[in-house]
C-alpha cells in the first residue's frame, strides 16, 4: 500500500541516521520500478503489491490490488518528491511528476466544488477493466493538495501550486459550520456524504495546510473520537465505535498537537505519546518494536472495515514521525 510505504520513507528520511537514507532510496526505487513496469506504464501505481516476490518471473511487479486510488498515488508522489528534496536524484522527481500528471489527467473534476475524484476501480482482479470512481474523498484531496504543493516547491513549476489550491478548495467546501470535515461526496461528485466522519481528515486538514481554520477540526476529533481502553487513551477511527483505541489515528492527533502548539497541546501530546510508547511495549500481539493497529481486535470503522490488534506498518511509521515532531505533508 502506497500510503504505508510513503510513511516509512518519510520516517527514514526524517531520522536520516546510519543506513536510513539508503533504505529510503531502496523503497523509492521499488515504487519507480512498479511504475515503469506496469501493464499500463502511464505513471500509475496500483493499490497494493505482494512483497514475496515483488518482481515476478516475467519481470512485472506482483500486483495485489489492481485499482488505482488518487490518495495512494499522492502519498507515493509525496515520498518521491521528498526523496528528490533529500538526495537531489532526478529520477525521483521524474517519477513524482508522472504520478502528478496521471492524477491531473485522470481525476481532475469540475462538478460541484471541483477537486479530484477517487481514481479507477478494478473489479475483475486482472487490471484489464478499470472503472472510473466518481465520488470525491476529502482525504484524497488533502493528499493531492499536499503533494502538489510539495511538487511546486521541488520542481519550481507553480502550475502545481494552482492545482494544489484546487484540491484544497474542495477540502474547504467539506468543512461544516462547527469546524469538522465531512468525508467527501456521493457518486454525483456534488452531494455531501454525511454517513461517517473519519478522524484522519480532521487532523490531516490541519497538518497539510497549517491553516488555523482547521484547528477546530483537530479539537472536534479529539472529543468526538475520544477512546479509552484499559491503560490506552487516544482516538478511534470514527464515532461509529469508540470502544478501542486506533493507534494510527492517535499518532495523527499527536502530530497535529506538536505542529499546532496551542495552549495545552504539549500536555495533550505527552499523554498520547505515553500511550503509543505503552502500546509499543505492552499492547496485545506487540513484538516490542512495532505498533499494532488497534488496542483490541474488532475496532469498527463505520466504513465497512475492521481493525485488529495486529502489527501495522502505517501505525508504526506514523508513531515514528509524530514522536520526532514531524509532519509527512510538508517538506
């Protein structure tokens, strides 16, 4: 999954000690390999790849999920842009530009408040038949807006800054009167989807923009999704189930508090960091190094998915980034 891999690259580059940069470069080169060897080599990356083997006997990457999601693409683009920024190696910028052009060509949308659609969905498991996704996700537009803003800085092409503004204009249109953000639109690209209010878009809107207008969304998420489970305190995925702590979302909130620095944020951040450190050492199924997804099995997201107390790359990487005071949405 591109989101998780991008976060690991970010964590390595943020620490930048020992072999960290070489590990990040190896992971970035894997993304470039998948991009160059796709059955449709037009800049796209697939939803997921199998790691064993990553490269098949034919030389093609072993695709796990053939859909192409805008948010995942943007995360991969941010990782490649960050690698270019850190190393100066042109191939990473070239790969990021291919991703950006694919997103712009295939998902830019003029319906309603504009922004970018969800990408392409594959239903046959082969990648041969791709169906346009017509809904628009607030999360995907946050990701795309942040990616394009990074790319404008790294490339010097301010066209990407204008496109970043288009994505963030859609994000702004999803903010309710009380400051929180809705998840996106229905299939018509216009009607606001009010089924679920996920935590990530609340904290990510602030992290991606550092705009005080999204500060209320951070506080809303901290209250609406507040979760406590034994010794663990933090937030859940959404208000649909707050019986367990979602450790990745808790790291999102920690990162937002660290970046915002408002009155009381230091104390709140310290509490969340203590929970994540405790999770690393004593959560169910921990190995003492990684972070599990949830404090117990069976955390319902409200979007049809369930999280478990299983070691999770994304949760671990978010913990590493947040604990070091980082922000994966900004160069």
